[in-house]
């Protein structure tokens, strides 16, 4: 099955096309910094993979947390595609995607993964990373910036999008569309478009798409 992975939760937006029957598995990928339109990146990734839209069997979306506009745009793209092509959909935490990206590098560590939540707060989750595996030991939560600063001062491994620019000693790490797609190949809990919603720990007025209607 050919999978389209869309990860727009950070400034490093990425789209990848993967095929579990192909070698190499990753057929095409595009990653750019900035606000290029979602469909532009998708079309370029499809062109790199040399396939047509009709060949996509599933779409996986990074649910964040992160850029709320980017995540909503990715979800809207997946929902529209489902309506037009009846593809399978899957949503995966962008934080978990970062953790598996670290595991793929093979460097054992205890990692504190952060994402800017604005209002001088950060999303934070803690993972134990081993080669090819990761374990969440502290669930995602909101913490003040001072908490992250103390982790850095204590010599802890702090990583996340643009983390190095905010905290001395922290390292930049971005969720990658290719890893998102590889994770999707190992999962089967697909959902309908109305079940996709951003990971957002504050109350929000985000409105989900209505259930699909069959018009006879």
C-alpha cells in the first residue's frame, strides 16, 4: 500500500510517499521551511515518487502539538482526500514521531521533548530512548518555560523544534514525514476524517468535520 505522510506541526513542513512493497520504502519526500501551501508540497512529493493521487491508499497526519494552523491544514487535506478518494486515515502524535526519530539514530538517552505552546509555556514529554525503540515515561503536559530552563541547567537532554534558539544546551529536533510514514506502516487503527483532531492541551473551539453522508 502507498502511504502519504503529512507533517506540518513545525516550521519544517514535510510530505513523504512510502510503499510497504517497494525497496527503498520511501519513494519521494519533500521538506521545506516556511508556509508553502500544503497541496504544493504534496504534488511535489507525488512527482518525486512518480505516482498519481489515485494510487495513494492511506494518509497519515502529524497531529502535533505545534503549529495549530499547520496541523489543521494537514487534517483538512486528509479529510478532503477521504471524501474524494475514500482513502484510509491515521493520526499520530508529532512528539512520538520525534521520539522514534531519535530511536532510529541508535543513540541511547533519556530525552525531554519540547514544543513551544506560546504564552511562555511548553509542551513536554519524557522518553527513554534505546536503539530502535522508545518508551514514554512522562506523558505530554504543559510546563512553564522556567521548568525547561531548569532541565537544561541540570544537563538533561532537551530537544524539540527551534529548542536551541530558546534554551542554551538544548538541541533542535523536528518531526519528520518519513518517520511518520514508517510508523503508519506498522499500525492499523485507521479512523474516519471526523475523528482526526489536533493534540492541544488547552480548551479550543476547533470544529471537527461532520460525519460523511451517503447521497443516493
